[in-house]
C-alpha cells in the first residue's frame, strides 16, 4: 500500500474518531465546543479519506476507514466514558480487526 495513501487514511481514521468523541460529548449538539469538534472532525475525516481515494480502491479504503474508526470509537468509549464490553462485543471487534488485516494482505491480489 502506498505510504502517502496510508498516512492519509490514518489521518482520516483519527479525525473520524475525534469527531465521534465530539459527537458523544456534545450531548445532542447542546454543547458548542464538542459540537464544533464533531463537525470539524468529520469534515477532516472526509477530506483525508477523499485524498486517500486518489490512490486506493474505494472498497478497500472505506472498509479500513470504517472498521478502524469503529474500533477506535469503541476504545474511546471504554477509556473515556467507562463503557463496558462483553464477550460478544470483543469477538466483534476481533472480527473487524481480522477483516482489516485480510483486506491489507490481499489488497494487491484481486481474486484471492
């Protein structure tokens, strides 16, 4: 995978997780600061994702972006808001991570 495209995708994932944290903290857009963080985070996420799509296939990039963004958001929920995860939640996260690994390993091998 192209290092520049990978960096852009990592920035998109990071911005998505930041936007999601702002969304949670905004309390339904009732708090201005977190609301602005959500808007800016999601705008940055889509911007960086769009730049990565110049070099990456849409399906691969979107699956990685959404999968790792989901995992990052779950981790934030656990670490910041003390949300709990059960065995099924953990299994789902492991499956998401496994899917991301498979997509990266076979990204250059159509039909594999």
